[in-house]
């Protein structure tokens, strides 16, 4: 073990508290002829002049263990502090926010913030500070707002919409059929021109109406009573008639349709008799609702009705039920599901599904020329 020698005494450090860092040997220095001088600054033997160091004596530097631990702790604390400071310097600043609450009466309105759907009312949101476009919509009711959100502040909006009034039921109306001899007379009803004879005027309110029929210089005035749901008829002539001078057609149709001649409406399928002058007529039967249009030639005789023959198209229906059901169309049994390519005429049809344990379900199917109809029900649902 090496020792550190002080002038006048020798100190031997404890082995447990020292650590050998390095050792080396010094080369012997040749003695100088100059006389030795006392140096007051040389207090330790290890600091003696080279001439005084004994040859081949190792010089040992020793550090106490407590000092090493203290240095390690200091370095660790500095590392942690440096990492924390770096994290604080790199952390992204948090944008200031505020809150927005929206309620509607009735509730259930969709809320869009800056064109993005954010939810259904009642709704509470946290939004960045600044201006925002707000749209609140419930059915046909729309409310647009520009809302300014401020930091740590709350804004609330309550929007009340009146419930839509129930659709008023249209009052029942009637129709008026006007024919004249000769045809082509101008017809005015309650002061409003309505066309030329022969003419059927729908949508008249029930009650008495003033009708004028003008042919050339002759004008005939009549007062006609129109009843709801029916068609009143007015026939006028320039000379006394010796017998009936008009005929008619009666039309039976599975759905409402208009009757046109030369692009002009002369009646509808809802009128019991469509009055026409004697002779040949090219008629067109039209229903936009069911995409139906068909032409037919009829020959009218005075005082008699002419038959009208229309071909109503048939369209395939595909019918199914879970788990299964017996099917009736317009009261006629057509079989058990699944049923494919069931041919039915266009129009509205009542379909009944029956199951011995699951009961009965009914629905009205509208068959059109647009596309094949697919109908399916779940008998297990209530």
C-alpha cells in the first residue's frame, strides 16, 4: 500500500476509502552539481524536486469513494434537469378553447360546425377560440349563426321551432260537363273562361255556378248546381232539338286517368259519362301516376254510349315473407311464399300475408310500369 508522507509525519489512508487511478514510475534524474536549496512551498513528499525522488518509487493518485458518489449524483441531477428543460422548451402550446351548448325545441336537430356534422341537439361542444359557422337543421327548419368563441367562456343557444300545422284537408269538389250544338262554343264559369265545348271542368266547389256558353253572336246563360264527388251536365243548342244529339263513353279503369282529344282534356275516368258529339273520335287515355298512356278510336252515335276497350299492362311481382306466409292479392289466394314473377295489372293492390301462428299482415302495393315490384315482410315483427 502506498502512503502519503508529510514532513514530520506519515498518513496512511484506509483501504476502503481509496481507489487507485493510475501508477507510474519516474526515471532517475541525474544529480546536479548545484547545491540543494530549501523550498518552503514543498510541503508534501510527492511534491519534492525530481532530484529528491527516489528512483523506481511509484506515484499513486487516490480519490475517496464518497467524492465519486457525490460527483455521480450531481451529474445525474444535471441530466434530469436538462431533459426537463428541453421538454418544456419543445412542448406545443395548448390553443385556448371555449364551450358551446345548443338546445332546440323540439330536440333532435342536426348541428354542423364549419360544415362538419358534430351531433344532434341537445349538444355541448368544446371549440377553439375564434369565429365558427353554425348550422342547425330539423326537417325544413334551418337556423344559421356566426358564433364567436372566447377562451374559457361558455355560450348557450336555445332555438324553438313551431310544429308544422297539420295539412288542411282539401274540401270535396265536383265537376261540370258542358256540351253544345254546334261544338266549339266558348264556356265561361263564374266569369272565368274555361275552354270550348265539349268540355269537362273538374275541381268546382259544391254549390251553384253561373255558366255562359257563347257560339257566334248567341250567348246562353245557365245556373248549374254542382255536388261534391259528382259531375253535373249542361247541354245547350242553338235550335230546338228533335232528339238526342250527343253520345257518350263510360270508362272503367283500375286507377284514375284523364281522357284527351287533340291534347285537350274532355273528361276523366271518375266521370260516369263523358259526353261526345256523334262521329269518330281519336281519344288518348293518360295516367302519369302509373306511367300509363294509351290511344283508342271510338265511334259515337247520338243518344247512345260507345264502349271503350283499354289494355291494362301487367307487371311481375316478387313476394316473400319470413318465415313464410300464405298470400292473397285483392282477396284472391295466389299461393305460399316465396312467390316469383306474379303477374298483376298496374294500379294499387291490397296484399294480405297470413301465417297460422304469427297472424296476418296487410299492405297496399302500387304496381307501375317503372320496374318490377319486390315485396317482403317479417311475420315475426310486431
